[in-house]
């Protein structure tokens, strides 16, 4: 489970985030390219946009579900 106390600072404010356990395996980018992207040196992924609408919310949930590091979280804030 992702740790909200270890959120990456690039995440935009909102409930969805990636924490510092991310290894850039790319699987989440395939699920939610409209929400997630690499940092400049491609060492991790972060939420550059929070989900809007059911389709994007489902994409975020799918990305969370397939993350092998469990680095994606939703703290409801």
C-alpha cells in the first residue's frame, strides 16, 4: 500500500498520488497516460493531473491495482 507520508512532491494536489517507492516500470503509464507521467530523468512517475469523471477515475484505480510496487495511492483528501 502506498504511504501518504512519502508522496512525491510533483504530484498535483488531490487524493491520488505516487509515493517514493515507485520504480519506473511503465505499467501505470499504459493504464492512465492522461493522469501520470515520468519525472524529468524518468526515475519515477507522478500524477500531473487528478482524475475527472468516471473514465479517468477508473483509469487511476486500474493503475493502482496493477502497480507492482504498490506505489499508487488514494488518501481521499
